[in-house]
C-alpha cells in the first residue's frame, strides 16, 4: 500500500529531502499535499514533478502565479495561513511530515493530530510551545508522533523492542556547532554568514543559527521530555563533534544503546515515513576501516547560555518554553537580518523570560497569548 504523504514545508531543507525519499520509493510513498511559505517557484517545480492533489502557498500574494503555472493540471491550489490549517484537516493523506519551521507549524500539526493522522515530526517547536496539549491530543486520538529530528529518531530507534523497560536517562548528542570551544570575546563579533556555516549538517537558516547558539539542543531537551515522557533530570546533553552517534538511551541496568550513522537527515526522515519497517537506502555508510575518533565532552553552559536558559524552561515548565521559543524566533530573525549581535540573542531570550508572566498550567489560548506577548516584547528590544 502506498502511504500518502502531506509535506508541510516542502520547500525547506527537510521538505526537499522528504521529496528525495519519496522519489526513491514511488512504490511506497506518494506526495499528496505540498505547502510553502513564499517560494512559489520551487513549489511549482515540485508540484509539476510530483503531481500532488493539493498545494498551498501560505503567502497569498503568490496565489495567482502558482495557480497560473499549474493551470494545465488538476492540482488544487490554495493560499494563506488559514488554508494551511484547513488542508491539514483533509482526508486525502495518511501521514503529515511536519517540516514547517517555527511556531507557524504548530496549528496545522495540531489539526492533523485531531484528524488522527500519523505525524512525522521535524518541527520541534510544536512540542516546545505546548507539549502537554499536543501529547494529550495525540493520546486521545491514538496518533503516533514519530520524531524526524535525528537525536529523537535515534532515541526512538533505541527504544524499539524495549516495551516497559525503565529508562534511566536519554543522552542527546550535540555537534557543538561552528563555535565549539569559542568564548564570549569571540562570539560577540560573530556575523550571520559565519554562524550559517555548520560543520556537519546542511539545514535551514533558523535551525542552523539555533545550532550555533546551542538553543537547538535546548529545544531538543524539551522535545525529548514530551516525546518520551521524561523528567527534566532524565535528559542529558553531551557534545560529540563528529555527529556519528545521534543519541543514546541508558536503561536502569546501566546498559546504554546508541544509534549511529553518517549525518544525513534522509535517514531519520525515511525511518519515520516507513515505520515500523526499515527500507533500503543508498545513503553513504559509515566506514570503520577509516581511522577516526569519536569524542565526547561537556557543553560549555557559561559561554552558550541559551542552553542554560532552555534547561531552566525545561525545569520550570508551564508557559516558559513557549516564551523562550517565541523570543528566540524573534531574536534569530533579527540576527539573520544583521539587526542584533550573536550574544544579543541570549540577552533577548533571557529578558523576555523574565518579563512575561509565568503560568504553570496554561490553556491553549494562554499559550497563544504568551507566544504573542513574548514576540511583542522581544521585538520591542530591537532598534530598527
Ligand atoms: P527551512 O527554513 O529550510 O524550511 C522551512 C519550511 O517551512 C519551508 O518550506 C517554508 O516555506 C516553510 N515556512 C516557513 N515559515 C512559514 C510560515 N510562516 N508559514 C508557512 N510555512 C512556512 O527549515 P528546515 O531546516 O527544513 O527545518 C524545518 C523544521 O525541521 C524546523 O522546525 C527544524 O528545527 C526542524 N529540523 C530540521 C533539520 C534539518 O536538517 N534541516 C534537522 C532537525 C530538525
Ligand atoms: Mg536535531
């Protein structure tokens, strides 16, 4: 049976790699829904190549050019943020590959869960913003949430076959990003183009900056808590610059399982799409005959303070992760536009976390409000 895939965010780094997996396995997967924000050119190209049922361009100013380009086909074209949420509710697909970046991916994913769709989750922000509500809704609708994030895919793979065996902790590996070993006197002068050079992974701009500031690992700690029902103390981060071990699980007998491979996001994408099966791939293999060292070290929390802030949000819970995420999105966006410096990202996140009222048990609406307040406050700190 062919699994019908809805790729939310098909023009991004994860979205494009998802289409590569589909192209390699046309007998197993089809692309039914493709969505993009502003890149209509690539969306049109993808639509013509994969012939989906539906495309959505979130930026409604681009509607006419997409509609015109696809006029000779029977592909339905929708536009606007509202359409993203509506299309997520449709019956014509089986699995949502949630690959929109940031908070924008939250509502469509929540809608898909409400409709009982299996979720392959790349958009970690969805769980950071309102993990309790998302997981509860998934539980109620018996929806599997299969992680695409490489670390969480690794943990998920380590847990297969373990049933109710008790997990002592999970160990998230982090490459350390391009500024591993650097100190604040160096980071204060870092510019966007340097921060966009990741040593091991080629990703979208936001997650690349998050990797350089280590916020990405902080978001992933929160993501891990929700995906695997962990206490904050059960989530540890270790720097592993080679990115060969993608993460580990330590069980109550002290045994540690690791999942390894060359860094290639197509592997966790394909795993999530084909689960519970493993299917063939031609991805390059790790070669143990080539001399190499796998090394591990503690993260430098004094320099990369974003990770400490995310740990605080993980510990205190409530709306604090949502506030952290919103402020970080605004700050990263400003850094990418050369409006603020690299270390200002942390300062903005910290000040916003201190400013916005803390709520221990927010409702969904209160999460939306916290997100909005945090965004406004963070934005007010940027001098245009
Ligand atoms: P990207 O920036 O390359 O792509 C983002 C996609 O989302 C694009 O298709 C874009 O059109 C769409 N989008 C952006 N803003 C939108 C909006 N406001 N409304 C609707 N659509 C919007 O990002 P990416 O690197 O592919 O990352 C996607 C998600 O996956 C992120 O949450 C990221 O943290 C996560 N992730 C990415 C990688 C990676 O290797 N790239 C690895 C692990 C996790
Ligand atoms: Mg990751």
